[in-house]
C-alpha cells in the first residue's frame, strides 16, 4: 500500500515538474552564448500533460481506432518480442557464465569478446540480423535476437561474479562431501549467485526493451511500439501530443517488463526478506 | 583400530619456484579410534595443512595418509569424516535445519530420514528451537554449533575441526568445548582438532601434538590423562601440569604456570 502511494506520488511529482517548467520556462528555450541550456517550453515541444492524456482517447487517424488501443496493441506486440529476446538473452548469458566459471581458459578467452560485443553499434548490426528474417526465422525473430544480444551481457557478467562468489571454505566443504562440479553448482554456486542474478536480470529486462524498440526501428518491423515512436514523431509539428503518447507507451512497456522481473525474484529470495524483518 | 595414519608426509607449496615453502616435513601421526587429538603450534607450523591433508582437500608432496584404513582420497569420496572450519560457513539461503541436512542430501538419504537426523543433531547441540531460523538470525556461537551439528550429521567416525571456536568469546568457547566432548563421547567419534590455545588443547585432548614452524614438523606428542572432563578439571592440578608441559614443549624452555585461558 505504501509502495503504491509512493509510486503515485512520484508520478504526480513528475507531472508537477513538467507543468511548472512549462509555466515558467522561456517558450523559445534559454540560450546562453549560442548554446541552448534549457529546452523550449512551447506547446510544440512540451504539450500539456492533459493534452497528451486527451490525445490518447482520440482516434489515431480520422475515423480510426483511438490512440490508446493502437498503443496497447503495439505494446503487446513489442512485449512478445522483448520476452523472447529476454529469455534467449538470459539463457545465453547464464550458459556463458557457467562455462566461464567452469573453465578458467574460457573466462580468459570469452570475457573480452563478451565486453567487445556491446561496443558494436546496434544500428550497424541490425540490418545484418534483419537479413536473416524470413529465411532462418520469421521477421519478428530478428528483432528478438537484437534484444537478446543486448540482454545477455549483464546476465553473463553478473552471473559470473555470482558463481564465483562462494568462499573457499564453502567450496572445500562441498569437496569434503565428495560433491562434484555439477552438484557444487546446484547446491552452492547457483543459490549463492541469486543476489547477483536479479540485479543483472533487471538490467537485462531494460536492455531487452531498448533492443526491441531500436531493433524494430532499424529493421523496419511493423506493428510494435518502436515503429509507432517513429511514425508519430513525423507528426511532431502538427500533433505534438501524439508523439508523447508513443513515448508513454514505451515507458509503460519498460515498467511492465521491470515488474515481471521483480515478480520472478520474489519467490526466490525468501530468506533475505525473512532475515531483514525485525 | 586406527582412525588416521599419517606416514612420512611432506608438503611443499610452489615447488621449484623461488617462493617455495616447505609446509610440512617428515610428519608421522597416528590417531587411534575414539581418540581426541589436538594439533597445536605457532602460526605457519602447518597444523591446518596437516588437517587438510587428512581431509584430502590438498594432496601430500610425499608420504601417505590413511583414513579409516583407506587412502585419504577414497575416505573423502566415501565421506568417512565430518569437517568444521573456523568460519561456520553456513549457507545463508538455507534454514538451520536444511544446513544440517546438506551432507545428508548429498548422500541421497530420503527426506524423512534426513529430517529426523537433522533434528536429532540439532537437539544434540541444543538448537532444536532454531531449526526454522536462517543463519543470519543466529549469534556466532550458535552458528558454530550448527556447523558442528552439520559435521556430525552423517555420523562420521572421524571429526576434523580447524579452530572451530577461534572466533568465539571465552565463555561461549568453554561451553562449546564441554558440549563437544559430550557429543564425541556419545557418538564415539575420533577427533582431530586444530587450535592455538593451550588450555583448549589440554582440556579437550587425549593427545596434544605440538608442532613447530619452518619447516612445519611435529616436535612433541604429549598424552593428557585427566579422566572424564568436568568444569572442575579446569581448576585441577593435573590440568595445570599438562598446560605447563605443553607450553614448555611449544617454547622449548621451562616457564612459570600462568592461567592464561
């Protein structure tokens, strides 16, 4: 209950901040020595919050469905892509981490590549992956793969640290029980890694959303929220509120994914919640 | 029967490099069944290394280690011993009961029997009321008792302990010493116990093995015969005589008796 109130207060605070800047800010933005240090606050750049909300209820195009329905559909489409990307990414990250923990040489050989993979510009990679769509897998899978490509990284790195976190005493204890690598992994390393896993999964969730949205845009996939962001932004001058509805949809998608990851965490961290109680 | 037999053991770390260390040299040690043997000596004398050799957590450079009549490796794979370290090393994410059940789980003992055995062990160390707690909710002394219960859960014939009371306060320590002796007597366990406290070694042991450093070797083996231990034992003349004897052996020179518990 307190959490819900807190979240509502945060949203309210954001709206108040937006509207107060709009009220006091220079409509043409504040420019000092040729550099704009504060954004424009006119209706084209910062529509009223109420206008954005009203825009949600009006039809997307004359006579069409209301914007909010279009947004929900787009969010669901992108959510599907994100989910597949997230699951594939998390699984790949997990397997890479286990491999790197098991074999020292794999850690030394793979970790630089894992880090390097994230420095490749996504925009350069997207057309290549998009080319596989329709041949190796359906077109939307290409977008999922781009999401997975971003999502695997935090899981691989976080999980590796987690798997390496048990103390030497814990590892020796398992050795004294004649437990091999596999059983040490199940009974010691994986449970010990959960505090590292969940923050990594939260990052992976956010990365998967970004990957899905950017992937949709750069592969030209239709039907998702990424496409809507691009389409609506073309109308920025004539219908500024519409641009913000698409962003609202993207933000909502991010929240849903973050919530889903948090829900995943809940049953697996019972001991920590219990211990923290007075 | 012999519980542990160590013969002609030598252990060299970083062999052939310029930071080579001879941790143990020419070590012979026999622990008879049911005996309580303490290893005592200054830091770096290799007492922990010797315990780890018996546990097959590290392998000797030369010589042989036999546990329960088998090579140390075989004995470890057969889980012939229970072990406890200075840090309790409980798994945070398991309740106290499930921590004690861990070695039983790895032996594939059915759930019902696992639970019975864990409860029995927790009763033995006086923690029945805390079975459903998590380790972080217990004091250091209680955690250490859980670790001992866990070491005893498989009913090992041999108990290996590496300064298990080292991190505890004096009162807790003395109480746990008495509890440990009671448990060992009840379960007829042989014990190898590493410590750097002279009174602790004397109070607990049938045999105090004195070691010295660089290279680590056994310099003296002192039998202690004080009969069944009670709290009065700590004040007895025989206790102080034995303490002095061990201290002399450790320093190599006679010293006055002081009650540094």
